[in-house]
C-alpha cells in the first residue's frame, strides 16, 4: 500500500500533465466537423496505453468513431475485468459562458476545468494511472484487464452494441468496471447500482412545400409548428405523468425498502433547488425528488425548432417544425418497447393535414446491478480505504447505453465506481473534476484491482 501511495504522490505532476494532453483533443462525438479530432484522440489514447505496457492495443474502426482496446493478461487463475470508459465529450456551447476555454485545461480551486475532465476522460484515465501505479510500484498487476474505450457514448453508443455482440469472446469477463458516474455529495464516496435507460427520437412535422405568407394562406392551411406544439401536449400531463398508452405497463415498482434507503441519504432539497435557480420543483405526483430522478421514467423535450425566430418579424406559416424528445427509462422498460409505443402514439394522433416523420436517434436499456456481490463488497472496501469514509449506495438518473448490453451479452454486471461530484457541471459550461477525487480515485482503483487479485482478501 505504501508503494502505491508513494508512486501516486511522486507522479502527481506527470499524471496531471498527461491528463491535460488528453483533454486538449476536442473529441466531440456528435459533431461531424470534429471527426478527425476524435480519431486523433483515439490514436493518442492507444499510444499512451502501449507506453504503459498494455498489450494487444488496437484501434477498431467502426461506422462511427473508433473503439480503443487493450489488455493485460498475465494473471492465471485471477479474475478478468472489463474496464469501460469513453473518450468522447459533449459539445461545448454556449462557449461564452466558459471562464477558461473548454479544451485548454486549467486548475482553479482544487479543480481541473475542461470539457471531459469529469465526463469521462478524467475518470477513465484514472484506470490507466491505477494500472501504471500497480505495475510500477508493485511490479505486478494481479488480475487480467481488458480496457475498452469508446468514442461515441455521448452520441448514443450507436456502434458499440454491435461490436459487443460480434466480439463476445474478445470481451468475455467476470465483471465490468466503469468510472463514469458521480458521488452523492462532495466527501461522500458512492457506488451507483442502477442507471436509467434512454430513447431519443426526433419528431418532424411536415406541412406545405415551402414557408407560406401567413396572410395569403393563414386560415386555410394547417401550421406544422402548431401541430407539433399540440402533439407535445399529448405526451405528458401537467402533473408529470406520461400519457402515452401502455408507457408504464412493464415498470418494476420501487420497493418500500429502496424508498427508505433513498430517504436515509443526506439530500437537501432546498439546496438542490436554489443551486439550479428554480423556485419550485416539478415532477410526477407521489414520488420524492430522488425517486423521480433515479427510479421513474420521464419524457423531456430537448429542443424545438420551426419557423422564424430571427430578428424582427417574418409573417409565415412554416413549412416544417421538429423536436428532439428523450425519454429516460426505468427497470423493466426497454428502449425498443418504448420507442414503438411512442411512435405509435404520435402516428395515431397525426392529423391528415401534415406528414409526421419520426427518426430514432439512439437508445439504451436501463440497468441494475446486484449490490451483494464480492465485486461490490471489495469496491466498498477500496473506497473506504482510499477516502476514509464509508461509501453509500445510490442510483443515477443518467444513462450509459452499453451497460445493459454488457450484462445481457457478456453476462457480466457493471460495478459503477464513479468519482465525479454533483457540482462538476457535466454537459454544461465550466465542466470540472476535483483533483482530490482524481488522485484519491487512482488510489481506490489501484487498491480495488489489487484486492480483486487476492482471493477473498478484504483488507491490507
Ligand atoms: N457520464 C454520463 C452518465 C451520467 C450522467 C452519470 C449524469 C452520472 C450523472 C454519460 O456520459 C452520459 O451523459 N450519457 C448520456 C447518454 C446519452 C447521450 C445516450 C446521457 O445520460 O444523457
Ligand atoms: Zn460519461
């Protein structure tokens, strides 16, 4: 243990500098103008992995962005873990709200500021540094590790499912370890045991073959923007209940035991509210805020466009209008079931005056991981040893689409060992990652790997 701590201590600057190099690539997966940047980032990552002594490093091209793979296979009779992470990031707009540029990492108040610092480059990088630490400080990494890093998570992981389904042997493992989630609060190490699934669909309402003068045609032609607005009101009522037929049919009810466990967490609702600047919260009646976010399905309009919104006036009936709509799914809903129900509902409402097109953008099923396994037990101990605080269990409202695919195809459940903090601004301007969690997390992961290599050992 001392050698581990010493190595991390001595290499703090090197680790940070390498992370900064990684963060400088603008690997925004959803923007085609960044395709080259995503590829360059993948190659840098592969080179870095090779330099650490990781074997069989490969950059697999896909129809989208590359998958970077590498392995360490020198521990007969020890477990094999699959470490998954993503090196792609979310877009950065609005750029003017960043205090320092998103791809020029900088340190302020004990935090690293950059797009991807927490989600997920900073967190996935900790696994590489923990691996390096064990290998160099102790001369051995006592487990087998398959590293799998993708470049499309923030765009829906559209090609990774296929890769997993076609390569079950390559990815075969005992457990999947992922650092891409957050702690419940600063100073409170957390293990996440459930993620919501997601379906994202674009709805296009198509009317006349061009924008029309609203005086010459208004009153005689249906308005696509109005049809879209009306359609949207048919999806959810004012009490947060989704009104798509059959939407809640397969949902697993939340147990009283779990609801009680949520209530025991130190959640400060007024803080939550004031931090996001809203006067009142909103959500499905009969459920607490944590239940609404973690365990209930939801439907959100992510964006609407249509017609003229520029300076001054332009009196038209727009030719079309569209909205991107996401739904978060809870166990046991599935992405295919819910997208079908959504599309059927929309099409059944479609008036004959317009054409409605729906485009499925991506989907992922919800996932739950058992918390009584040896993998979780050891994660609890590693966190306690690294941070000196007993970790709590939590769920997460966000999604990691491939998680359920791992569980279904590889038969391996994920250990969601995240190190982000609620104030990290993931997907927002000024994304950050706590330096304390970065180094503490490297320590926790190194201890975890070590513990996984020792039969039933749960302390040092
Ligand atoms: N790291 C997040 C998941 C997450 C979000 C964990 C919030 C903890 C708190 C992940 O990278 C993510 O944002 N996923 C997307 C997936 C989508 C684009 C398919 C999400 O949840 O929106
Ligand atoms: Zn992420």
